[in-house]
């Protein structure tokens, strides 16, 4: 039960940060603070950061194999993105999308690995 709660909270943190960063970028775009390719670049950076933070939280609350926890969380979020993209946006699967999803997955894995190591450092002191 504790694992499901921790997974749900880290999933919620990732999704909440995604929505928050998307809202902030939309506001900046509306007021012409960020324009053109800066919008796309900042969205990629914020998505990577959101999944990293979610993975970090999950890794911090895991007991072992932080990379596997990161894979589970990252794959779940990417699967949801893929389903939304497939049904609602009607976009085809491209190599660019696959590379983007792999980058997001790696970000979540690194966050989880760092989170589990951060937890162990605190317990030693």
C-alpha cells in the first residue's frame, strides 16, 4: 500500500509540475516574453525537469533499485502521453517523438537513481 501511495504521489507531482510549467510558458507566450523556438525549448526543459522531480521523489521513498522505479514511472507517464497523442491529436508516430520519449524516460530514471542515493546518504548520518 505504501508503494502505491508513493507512486501515486510522485505521478501526481510530475503531472502537476507539467501543468504548472505549461501554464507559465503559456502566460509568457501570451505576453510575448518568450517567442518562437524559445517556447519549444523551454517546454522540453520543463518536461524533463518535471519527470526528474517526480522520479527523485519516487526514488527517495523507494528501498532499492531506483532505476527500476524510474522506468516504471517514466513508462507510465509516456504511455499516457502516447495514448492522448494517438487518440486526441491524431499524430503519427515519428522518430522525433520516440527520441523525445526516450529523453523523458532517461530523465525520470536519473531522478529516481539520484533520489534513492540521496535517501541513503541521509540515513547514514
